[in-house]
C-alpha cells in the first residue's frame, strides 16, 4: 500500500504543487470587494496558511479521474452552457457600470463614490475561470479541468467561512498561528466576513453552470451548520426542548407557533425490543448521533466536493458514488482520529488525564465505547461532564475499557473502506498519492 521508498513520487503536494501554489492567490481574486476593511477580514485566514487538505484532495482526485478514458466519461451534463473556454462571463459589462445598475455587478459603492478608477476594481463575476498560461502549462498536463480547480477553491472558501464563524461560536482566541478573526477584528466583522465568503463562494459555484454541483455544495454548507448545532459546545438542550442551558444559565426559548411544521432527526429508538429502552439501544442511539454529527461537521464537505469533482469530469454513476463514498470514509476517519488524539495527546504529551473534548462537554467515540460496558457513564454524558471530578472519572473509565483502542479500530475500518474506494479508480500516481494521504491519517499524531 504505502511504499516509503517511492514516497517522493507520490508526495501528495508535489503532484499538484502548481495548483496548490496559486490557490490563495486565486481565492484572493474571488473575494475582492469595494470595502477595504472587509477585504482585510475576509482575506485574513487565507494569509496564514492552513493545511489546505480539502483542495488538495479535490485536485488529486480530479487528476486521478483524468486517467479514466474519455469514452467512459459519458455522463450527460444537463447544464450544457460551458464557461471553460471563455475569457469572461457572458453578459458581464466590461466597463464597470454604476454600482448596482446591472444585476451582475460587484457592488462597490465606496470606490465608485470616491471616484476610484472603476477599471481597477475587481469584479469577481468577470474573472476568467483560470489563468490561461497556468492552464496550458499545468492543468492540461495534469488533466485537471478548470471547473475542478475552481471547485477546489470554492471548497476552501466554504471551509474558511465556517472557521470564521466557528471561532466566534467557540470563543477561540487563535487560529493558524495567530489571533483568530474574532480577536483580530471583532465578532461582528468575523461573522460578516464569513457570510461574505459564503456569498462569493456561491457566485463562483453558480459560474460552474452545473446545478447538481450547486445543489451538492449548498447542502454541504447547510450540513456544516447542522453538525455545529448537533455539537453545540457548552450549550445543553434540556429534555423539554423549550429550554437551553448556556454557561450554567438556564434560558427559555420561544415555543414554535405551530404554523410551520419542521422535520427533526430522530435518534431515540423508535421500536424498542421491549417496552423499555435498553442500555445497549441507548448507547447505539448515542453512537448514531455521534456519527451523524461527525459526517455533517467534517465529512460532508469533502464527500460532496469529491462527488462534485467526478460529476464535473462527466464520470459514470458508479464512479461518482465511489468518489462520494471515498470522501465520506476519509472525512469520518479524519474526525474520529482527531477525537482519539484528543485523549492520547494530552495523556502522552502533556501528562494530563483529561483532553479538551470532555472539558467542553463533548462525548466522542472513546467515551461512547466506554459507556457500553460502564453504564455509570450515562449521567455524566447527559450532564456534559459538568460536575466536579466528572472529567477525571470519565477518563479513568475510558482507560479501563480500551475506549481509545476501539476508537482506533473504528477509524481503521473507515480508512480501509476509503482505500477500497480508491482502488475502483485506475492506477495512477495521483491515486497512489491519495492512498498515501489516506493511510497517513491513521499514523498522524497531531
Ligand atoms: C478545522 O479544519 C478542524 C475541523 C473541521 C475538525 C477536524 C477536521 C480535520 C481533522 C481535517 C478534516 C479532513 C478532511 C479530509 C475533511 P482543519 O484542521 O482542516 O483546519 P485548517 O484549514 O486550518 O488546516
Ligand atoms: C471546526 O470545528 C469547525 C467546523 C467543522 C465547522 C463549524 C461550522 C459552523 C460554525 C457553522 C457555520 C458554517 C458556515 C458554512 C458559515 P472545531 O471547533 O471542532 O475545530 P477547531 O478546533 O479547529 O476550532
Ligand atoms: Mg472551534
């Protein structure tokens, strides 16, 4: 599987280094606005490099898919309008018209009102899909389509928007080695910049002219919010659903008027084997909830991006589904390893028994596995480990029950599935690089 002596050849980054090298610059060209302060906040997280793992996967997968003969990539793309070859988006006026005059304008009243030469104002709607020179030199050789490259940028923009919001929600003070957006600017500006990034990501998404991809990626955005809601840190939704507890304060929330009916996900067991819900059914439901939350929070974006990359390549249904499952399995594996490291890292490196998640009230895989054989963990999980010694006791029970080891096994099973998905693609350097990346998720220690 992993061939260390050939690791350079399959180095995930080097295979798409040209594309990765221009990622931040390309994104910057999509997020220019007429407001200088907004520009600073929205480009802030792109200045400090993140791991860029999502665009890396989209690009490598796109390259791997290019090895499928065109004769087998015959899926009809319903939206025929193709923007790949054009220099500019049709219908966008070349000269900058007065702000808002045309529905396609990037609205920049400040600059217009201050008399700044409109021709230098960045209009994201008139941006070509890619730099032609780089396209001819790099993408064509790599087999990566301009739309797939843009998709990789859109994915990172959505991810970054979610980080800006997440740092407000989590009261974080740092991100990517410096002050987080909420600290460096303000909560308000961080939230607005996140919204702005989502808006611009949507513009770029629309320009792909593929409604299936628009639907998928928009669903990924909604999923991020659903995942975040399912995992509200420090906030306990009370059993009566009309109250929430935030930072030890109980708050009543407005009751629904009943005029609208909304669907809810059901995690309690609908048909208990006996009249009462058994312990194992309870644990099972909690595990389902955990995996669903994990999918929404971490795996949805990468799985739907992977699916989109295959759709844009015109692949057949089996390949499209396979790419989706690859992203799903990899994303789940990533987050489960993350949850495991939260236990092992603190114990091994910091010499402390408790990790961050328990302190935040989160019940992840290690403690859920422990709960199976230690029913006394139930009340602790329910009260989000908020009482004195809860965290220490939970840690001890996790240790006694091999909760961490079982979590590793669970992550391994998703890793194995992701590798199986990859093997459905033709053999290539890009596929080997993805295999290497998938395997490295399990061996990472930070
Ligand atoms: C921030 O993203 C952290 C999370 C979204 C939770 C855990 C996610 C991972 C461990 C990586 C997910 C990987 C895949 C394949 C979906 P980040 O760690 O990617 O942050 P960064 O953009 O600053 O590197
Ligand atoms: C990192 O998790 C954050 C996420 C995976 C997504 C957060 C999503 C929202 C705040 C909803 C808003 C979404 C959009 C698209 C605007 P973490 O806190 O576990 O990781 P961290 O330690 O890197 O902060
Ligand atoms: Mg956070």
